[in-house]
C-alpha cells in the first residue's frame, strides 16, 4: 500500500508500467478500483492510495468500486 502524496509522478508512472501498482483506492472512503476508473481519476491526490493487488486492498478492508468493478462490488455487497 502506497500513498499518492508520497510518490513522485515519474516513480509512479514507472511502477504502473512495471505492474507494481494495479489498483487505486480512496483512503477516506475505503473504496478501491481500477486505475482507469473515471471516479478514481477525480479523487483528490491526498486521498489516493495504491495497491499492487486486489487482495492487498481487501486485506486492508477496502471495498470494490461500484463503477469500474461492478461484478466484484455485487459480490462484496451480497457477502456484507
């Protein structure tokens, strides 16, 4: 788990290219989703956190985004 405000843009881009970052989350709302999610792209930088895997996000008690991860969100909601 890595906070956006603690990573420079060149390092962030490099980590995304190398698949060291695959998901982003909102630290305040405890929601994670795809890096391409339009909702996630509007998030404030200070609230954004990055995960290497979906498991890492789930282990940290984040829930799937209802916009970009509809199937995962429905499963999460049914199990809650």
